[in-house]
């Protein structure tokens, strides 16, 4: 991350609120549909998004991360609420945990990383289920400032982010973010 950190809890709260809205509109007949994350169907993407809240919750309370399959929008809302409660505890953001890429980082950065993951996956989920894929422009701009270009490159090296997709010089900020994260906007 290259810029001063805006409040990661606010970013997480705003991104997960949008994600929860999109997730609540997914129908049972869409769960097996493909997503822009080619290795995941809609249900597996939802499982991953719920797992992101489990990752943060486990980092906050020192417990184990619970792997879920067949997760629901209700599971996501419960996970987000647990994270927000934990993040409100004094000193929570100063604790450290292991990142998905295997290095220690403060929970402040883990929360920001979880914000970014949920924001991009909200686009994936909306696109896969025929919903409006527009993301909050302010969140997109903040995500770009915090994570581009470094994070996608580190993610590619770790095998968790696909190859960058070129977008035109006149591309919107959302399309630039999505292209950097390996999506075809």
C-alpha cells in the first residue's frame, strides 16, 4: 500500500454493505452459474466472500477460520457483523495476523485487503447474476490509490490474481481496477 490509510473499517463496512445487497438478490437457480472468477461458480464465490469475513473474524479473536460450503447471504451478514464488532474493540487494528500471501501484517491492512477483495468480488457476483455491476466510485478510487499497481502484481506472483487485462487510456476508474485485477470489464 502506497498511500496513507483511510479508515479501513469504514471501507470494509461500505464495501460489504454493497456486497450484501448484491448477494441477497442471488437466486437459487443461479448458484451453479459461472463467474468472472473462472475457477468458481456463483456458490463458490459466495463461499469465498463469506470466508473473507471468517478470515478477519479469526484474526480478530484468535479463533479458527471456519470453512463453509453452501454459504448464504445470511452467513455473510452474520460474518460482517462479527467483524465490525471485533474491529470496534480498542487496539484491534494494531494486532497482527498472517496475510493470504503468507506475511505478517497489521489488522488495519488486513481489513483494507478484505475491503478490496469484497469490492472486486461484488462486481464478479453482480456480473455473474445479471445485476448492476457498477461499484461505488469513491470506493473504487480509494481501492486504486491503496492497491494499484503493487497488490495485483504480488497476487499474480502468488497465483491468486489472473493476468492483467489491458484497458484503454480512457477507461473508467472501475474498468482500470477490474483490468488490473484480471477481469474483463
